[in-house]
C-alpha cells in the first residue's frame, strides 16, 4: 500500500514538473523592416537570442509566417513584419 501511495505521489510530482507549473509564457511583438535579400529564415535566426532557448528556429519561422499572413517565400525590401517572441516568466 505504501508503495502504491509513493508511486502515485511520484507520478503527480512528475506531471506538475513537466507541465511547467509556476511558469507563464509571455509573447512580445517586435516590428521589423525587411532589408533587400532577407528571408524569413534570416530574420528568425537573427532574433533567436531574444527568446527562449527551448524553441527551435523553425517554430519562430512558422510563427512569423502565421502572424503576418505570409504564404510565399518572397519578402519585399521595406516591408514591415511583426516578430512574435516567446519567453518563459517564472511566477
């Protein structure tokens, strides 16, 4: 019986730890002006240091495309886009 109780407590503790209890994700939005020849990949890679290290550059590329309604590969010099940057903030 004690083993079952210990196992249940351990599973609950693991679930709380994995769920990010006490952590909030905050998204900030940065306005960016596209330069000649830049790609979404270039822009995302340059902004990776401004967000959580747990995110992959491909996730940021997806978020930039989605937030700005970008469907093709072409960006125009002078185009304004919004970059959504995510960070975890401990409560």
